[in-house]
C-alpha cells in the first residue's frame, strides 16, 4: 500500500488562524496564490463530534480546490498523520499578518 502525501496548511483569514489538511499543495497558476487541493477532514462515522472541526468542514464543503494568498500563509508542513482541522482566534503572540496589499499597480 503506497503512502499518500499529506500537508498541514496554517493560514490567516479575517483575524483567525485556520489549520487544514490537504493531499496537494502547490504554487498554482494564479500569481501570488498557493493552490490547496483534496482537503482532508475526519470521518463522520465517529460518535464524538468536534465542533471546531465541524465548523471548518462546513465552511469548505463542496470545495475542490482553494487558492490562498501567499501573504496569508503562516506555515505549510508535510506530515505523517492528520490532526484536527480547526479555526482559532489570533491572540497576539509572535504571529503578525504581512502588510496588505503585497502588490500595488502603479498610478494611471
């Protein structure tokens, strides 16, 4: 049985930190965006339901591929096991959002 690659992607969105798992991560075709495909969530067959994972699962329901702005990415790790996908508050610490916008076209 071949081992499938799994990535943990941590990014910021609207003042919150998202942690998701995906099978494919790449630079994609859109400049300045990271392409994330084949999102992986926990099985619905378990009796115990994690409300934080259910919230993120609902948000990404029916999403085949998502494009994340490069400046929103905090970290991408290749991992062996899937953890819990979650959304958490951005609470000070050492995480600071990169100034937006990254690219500004010249005046016309």
